[in-house]
C-alpha cells in the first residue's frame, strides 16, 4: 500500500493553516487529528477528511504547501464535531501509522 504525505493550506475561520495531508486509496485526505504512541514511536491518523472532492489547487515549489483548499472548511469538521457532508475516515478505519514526529495539526 503506497501512501504519500504532503502539506495542505486550509482556510479555518479567517486564518490560513497548514494541515497534514495524505494520498490513500487514490484519494486525497486532510489529517485533522493524530494519535501518537510514544512507546511504539508511531503516529496514526485518527481523523481524515477527504478533500479531492472539494475545490483545491496544486501549488508549485518552493512553497511549503503542495495543495491549497480554495474555500474555508468548517472548524467543527476539523474538530470531529460534525461531518457536514464530508467523507470522513476515523480511528479504527485507518490501518496504518508513520514513524513518530511532532504534529501541529490537531484541532480540539
């Protein structure tokens, strides 16, 4: 199973934030919540929001982002309080992990 990681610029409220992204099963996903297992030194995406069905654009390097959503995404969707018509993968539905590294993309 091939999984690509990248960074996505997302408008949250009035602020542009960087959110981790993954290509998984030929779909593009935002990772809004990670679970870190310090003992196993593994990070697992706990909430992924499909974004290839939304309006987005590819960004050329040297920009730190690979993609940018062109419309805001509701904070409730990122926090896990709402799905609002988005395709979501959560927790046990995500069968992979990555070597641990600190993540700045966690919405509480």
